[in-house]
C-alpha cells in the first residue's frame, strides 16, 4: 500500500508524452483493431495494451487513470521485495528492503509512466519469490509451475524480462544446488519458453521498429552506473556504491556474511543488463536505460540486506533509508512536474489549453515538431474532448484502418483548397527557436532541433494564400498554438 501511494502521488501532473500517447492510441481502439495492429507493430507491448484496453474501458483515459496501474505494480513489486527480505533476513530486512525499493528512482519513474515497465518489475519480483520458494521447499513441485507461469507472463509483458532466467541460473550456480533442482528449473524454463515461443517469434520479426536505438558509446558508462537505476539522482547512486563498498570491505576482513540475498540480487542486477549490452555490441543496438527496469527492485533488496547486516539496530537502518530517500528526493519531485517527460513534451497541457477554446465547426490542423517523431495530432489522441465538434481537415487515413500505430496525415502544405472552407483554423505547431538546439536524451539519442519561426513556416504561408491570417499565438512549452481567421473575424 505504501509503495503504491508513494508511486501514485502527483502521477497525474506530468503531461503525457510520445510513448504514453502510443499506449492511449493502441489501447483505446477495438479489440479486433488492436489485435490487427499487434500483427504489424508493437507486439512487444501487446499484453500491456490489452490490459490497458480493459482498464480504460472501465476508468476512462486521463493522466491519473493511465498511470495508476503502474503505481499499483510498483506497490506489488515492493510487497514481493518484503517477502524476499523476510525470507533472507527477517522483519527488519523486509521493511528496510521494501522501503528502499519504493524510493529507488527507476521505480518512482516507472510509477508515473503509462507503459509496461512497472508491471515487468512486479512480475520479475514475484518470479524470483517463486524460484526462491521452490529452491527452499523442494517438496512443492507446484512452485515450479508458478515459476514457469511467472516467467511466461514476464516475457509477454516485456520480452527482455525473459533474461531473468539467466540471472536465476547464475543464482543456482552460486548456491551450488543439486541436480534435482536443476532439473526442475530447466523443466520450468522449457515450459515457459514453449508457452511464449510464438509470441517471441512475432516480436523478433518486428525488431525493425527499434532501429532508432543508438549504438553504445562513451555515455553508456554513465547510463549503466547511474541512469539505469538512479535517473536524476546521482547522489543516490553514490550512496548505493558506498554501501556496497562498505559491505565488500567488511566481508574481506572476515566480518559478517551477507547470505543468499547477495546470491539472488547480484545476478539479477548484473546479468540482464550485461546481456543487453553484449547484444548491442555484437549485433543491433538493443540497450536503453529503461529496458532493465525489471532489475530495479533488486537494488532495494540488495541494499536492504546489506544495511541490516552491517547495522544491528532499527534506528540505524532506518537512518540509512532516510538518507537514501533524501538523496533520491530531487529525482522523485522532478519526475512529477508538468513537463518532466522527455524533451518536455506537453501534449496534455496543449489539450487542456484548447479545451473550451475550440468551437464546433472550427478547423484543426496538426503540424510537425522537430522533437516529435509523429505529428502534433498526439494532442488529440490524449485529449480528444478538446476537439469535440471541430473539423479535422488533416486526417488522410485512420490507424484503425491501416492497422498501424499512428494515423496518416495530410501535410499542412498539401491540398491548400481544404482551407478555403474554413473561417477559423487552430494550428498546433512546434515552438519558436531563434537558434538550433541539441538535446541529448538518457537513451543516448542526440536530437538536433533546427531554428524555427512559425511566421516563416510554409504551412502558414499556404493558409495565408487562402485568405486566412494569424490572429494570435500561444506558446505552451515546446508546442505553440496558432489561431488563424478569415477577414476581420477574431476570437
């Protein structure tokens, strides 16, 4: 409950961004249209889209409703970490590990992201609970069935979660388990693989959709060391490193043993990201800092185990939790600001601005933006009610018809005759930039945004040629809204 509340707080504040608009666009179409789309693109997120299709059908679409499942998933992950912590070290370890899990920056980020990353983390935790229980209680064969089901579920939620089985294999080697346990584990993995083989084939066939992922470079070192688990919180990364070094020093000096918690968490943290990095180095780039989110709960579990072994009193362990939370707080607060998403995307803010201003019969045109891989139509996707009764003169073909993710636009400079029937046009466009800007994202992508002035935009020139004139402009954040009217008509 606490984990969910911490994740949920202010989750409704940030504007939707490109990836979340994809969730809304995919999940709000009919089941048949969604299924057809998944055959063409985004099958990797298909299970999450189907879940959100049902969720949106019950609760509607808003920033709050779209992100609540992620907050619930983070709470479920923290609960699973508490279960593991209790098994490894008792109540104190359970409480401390769960608390550290809740404030781990990658998970506080996932809690306000309407994507499947938080769910992949929750499934990974409970898959680990299942395998640990199966190893510790060898008479309960059905635990291996639960483990197989969890691995299969994790795979369809996010295919890279399947790398967790490699981490569990390393754990079994670390613990020197016998042949019988290896046989059960192998059987469970084979069962999960058989259940998901068809899904994985479809996903592999669609790998071209992530051809934009940049190759590894010098920034990858920082990405792995900090951004992967501690985005926006370098002090939290430093504190975690200090705790780990302290534990290593104590162990080398013949001090306390840290038990099975290290055997479970270290492979969980290291093996899946390492596999993605190796794949990126020898094949096509596949590594992004957010992809190993399913490993983030292991941060809290590892640190919780170390802290409660290094300290003997409740107050000292809770003091460490408080210091770690303080170090993570700037990231937590930043993640919950209005324009916290990549490039400061502002689709929700634009939708709220236009809600009540656009009148029935007004024409709406969605332009392009240098920072938006699609068109500014994403505003209408996440806030369609702002455009009720308006005339959409830019839609060439709906994505529901094509079976792809995004609608196909008529370019703003194409078919100028369509503007002749409009007395009022709302043009949703890119912001003005006096000089070119370069943005480096945590993904490693570098976006070069050219200088842009809306009054020099070719689309504005085409509209002016039909008798429309710019009456007013409103900068939102990285988007601007332009009102054009015919003759002397004003708003």
